[in-house]
């Protein structure tokens, strides 16, 4: 029943990791050792998710590159201090969330939707915000309603529905308890429902 001294809690901690996660870990370790090519490879892997997340958080096509550029600069400085390479992806999304919040606070936000995500459907079977048969008009209303949410709620909606992350992964990435993430998702759904009812014809 396992090696001597192995406990069930040890087995619980040995969670399976995806090939992508393992690749990220290896690239992070190499980048932390000063390998510039590894850092560039990490950015190539992460930039699509960074852009999607920044787009959903800011709702401004012009902000995407600004937020991502600021996040990349922050990554350069912070990567050597990352203690657990297995958490690198969620940590990176947390940095993007913080940089998007900074951008919003500076007051340069435009409430127009970014064209690049107009046709994007929430990923996964959990998509209770928008079903397949809803019209493009309804999808636009949902996206506009998301932009009216406070940044903390918008971030969890983006990560849960847009990136398909679990509550546990979001909690780890944002450094908040899972219960807080669940509460924020519940609050976001309630506010979205109210906003959609208010804006329905």
C-alpha cells in the first residue's frame, strides 16, 4: 500500500499535472537560472491567455497590449522570486489581473467591447452565462454587463468562464481562499442577472 512512511495525505498532494504545466515548470526553472530563451518561450506560451484575460478585464482593445507589456515587465522582475514553478501559470494571470486593475484605476478605460472577443463563447460545460442558442445581441449584452462589474468580480468571471480554470486554481492564482472565490462568482452571477434584467427589452 505504498512506500513505508507514506500517508494518505501525501497521496492526496500528488495531483496529476498536465504536460503543459510540466513544460511551464521546466521553462520557469531555466528562466530563473538566467536562460533568456526559456523566458521568451514562456511568454510565447502565455501571451494568448494574457491577452484574452486583459481584454475581458479592461474591455478596451487599446489596453490589451499596454496591460500585457506591463505584466511582462513585472514578470521579468518577479520571476526569480517565484518559489513554486508549478504555480507559475496562475501566478502569471494574477499579475495580469493586477496590471489590468492598475490600468482601470488610472481612468483610461473605454466601455466598448474589444472586437477580438465579440464572438468568443465561454469555455467548457459550465457556461451558464450564455447558452449556444442565444443571439449575438444577448452575447453583447452579457459582455457589456461584465464590464460593469467591479474588477475583483470581473477577474473571477474571466478566469472561471473565459480561461476554464477551477475555483481552486483561481484561488491559488489570486491568493484568496476558495470560499472567497465562490462568493465572488455567486455575487458576479447575481449582479449580471440584475444588469441583464434591467437592460432587457
